[in-house]
């Protein structure tokens, strides 16, 4: 459906890419910032606490966002040895990324709901400020719910795998990590074939519905 929308309105790819670049930068900066606050300056020293997308974007991951609409950035380097507690530190750093996207999704839902309630149906002018705000907000909301759910998958190199392994005893941790390359290949194949979207779409729908369930009644009191 999204691919057909881009075919009919190719200018929407600009919104999709700009939102992706911003959202992924917030995601990676969140990793780097939490690691720094927990005592590891590895990512900070490499300039990763920044919203500059050039510091974060991965070429292949960016191409995948245009092909399958799911992409990724350069991993943030961390040194767990610098944390007081390696497992806890790694867990908190891993959670920071997808949680930052969840927060962004809520923030984007506010103007999206406002415009929908006050200005629908939208005027047929792509340069209208209201239309521009609506496009940025809708793609921002959609993108960040995808990134939040996608990154919680327990497959390397996604954040969910680090959250999952943080609760494993060391002997099982090393066994699981032996298969991380195979897991990454599976992830790419599922993403490229569209099966990954079919798997996570129901979860994304639940997350989006939950956010609107909270935001819409509040915005109705304001509009």
C-alpha cells in the first residue's frame, strides 16, 4: 500500500526519507547519550551524540528503507566494561533507542490528531502549511512506531536481541551469539520479501491504536 502511494505521489518519498533520517538520529543519539551517562564515553568520543544524520546513517540500511521501508543505521559503539554493571548498562542502553522512537511517535501523534480533527478534509495543495504538517506528522508517527516495534525484535543486531540476552545466563548468552550472523541474514531476507512486515504489522497496529486512544480524547478537549 505504501509503495503504491509513493508511485502515485513520488514527492512523499522526501517526507519518508527526512523523517527516517531524523528519527534514526534520535534513536542512535539516545543510545550514545545513555551510555555516556552510565560511564561509557566511547560513542560520545566518536561524535554520536548528535542529530546530524551523516553521523548515523548506514548506506545499506538507508537503501533498505527505500526498498522494504524498514532500515537501520550504523551501530553505536559501546564498551560494557565501563558500566558499573555490564548487563544492566547494556540493557538500559539498548532500551533507549526504541523507547526514544516511542516517545517521538507520541509527539508526532499530537499535531497529526490536531490537523485531522480541525482541518479534514485537507485542501488539495501539497505546498499548504497544513498539508506539509500533516505529511510530516503522519510519516513521523508511522515511522517511529515501526522503528520502536522493529527494534524490539529479539534478532541480532537489533536492540531487542540485547534486551533478550541481558536476561540470559552467560553460558546461554555465548551460545545464542554464535548464531548472530545467521539471524541477521534471516532479518534481511524477511525484510526484503515483505514477511517481516506481515509479522510485525499487528503489533504496530496495537501500538498506534494505544497512542491514539490516549491522544485523541485529549486533543478533542483542545480543538
